[in-house]
C-alpha cells in the first residue's frame, strides 16, 4: 500500500485526526467481507468496533466470533442470533468478558440458571442473575428494588459480597420488621444461623473479632472475622455486617 494506506488503518499514536479518518473511510465500505477484514486487521480497536457496527451478515459474525485474532469478540457475540453458539460461548469460553457478552444475548433460562450458580467468575454469575431477573445488579440499582423475591435471590446467589450485603440491607429495611412482626424467640440451627420459633424467620448471629490485613510490604489494615465460622465482615460492632442481622429465608 505504500503511502496510500486506507483511512481505517490510521493510528492515533501518530495522527490526532485518526478517529475522523477511520470513520470517513469505513463509511464508504459496503462489502461485509471487507468490513470483517477491518475488524480483524485494523490498528485501532475503535476501527474494529466501528466496522463491526456495520456488519449484519450472521455467517460473517459467526466466523468473526470464532476467529482467534478477533480483539472485539464480546461485541461480536452480542450481535449473534445463533443461540446454540451463544450458549457455547456463555458456558465454555475462557475469556470472562466474552462469557458475560454471551450471557446478555442468551435466551435459555435453564442454562442461565446453571451459569448463575456455577460459573467461576462472580461477574459472570451476576450477569446471568441480572438477565434472569431483568435487573441491574449494582449497589445503586439494588437500593431501588422493592420486589422481595428478587432481593432474596440477589442476597443468596449474587457473586459479589458488596451486592449481597446491599440486597440484605434492603431486605431488612423494607421487610424485616413488617413481615416478621413478633418478638422473636431464637433457636440456634447451625453455628451462626438461628431461627425464630414463632415466625420461622432466619437470621445470622456472627461474633466478630478484629484482625490485621497486610497491605503492601509493611502497611496493615483492620479486618473483622467471625470467631465462630470465619465469615469476614466489613467493620466492628453489631451493625458491622448486614448478615449479622439480615433476615433470610
């Protein structure tokens, strides 16, 4: 190509107008095959993503998704319609970003449940739960949820500790007193888990002790761990961890 390289090969490292050149060059291309070549060979990830937006041929998208040099595979997977291929990516692909993308495009609820329970990465499990429940599992969104069944699922199954605790706090504040409106008579079920004889409410009863957590080579931070079961809390005192008082079922 010499000096006359197409605009989509522009590099922002050398050219401050690279984004404009990339868009202008790709906008002129109508061939789906040429667009797929750009996805695989462009210098800039922006060029790959921009070309991908213009690809609608599912056969080409499937080939791109399987190509070992595809740098924007998660974006490709989100555009797939082949549910068997999407399911395979969601269950088996080694890159968890690709698994998350596949989960967002997956329709099979049985497979989603399996992923929500068993994927090794908490962010993939959370994506599957979010897909099943049609909610966003992030702290700010959890604080807006009022559906008790959804909150209970998040509190029990979501992979991120901070999201579980957010759901437990939300459950306790919304339903703890109203649903279990009695003077509890607790019986110990197992280690730190107790049950009310009157209303069958379940609750945790951790006993925390402080311990030092090493940070870097010399610094220490204070953590809290239950002396009975080893559960790690977020602070000292009775209100330290929502699982110490959060009602569960």
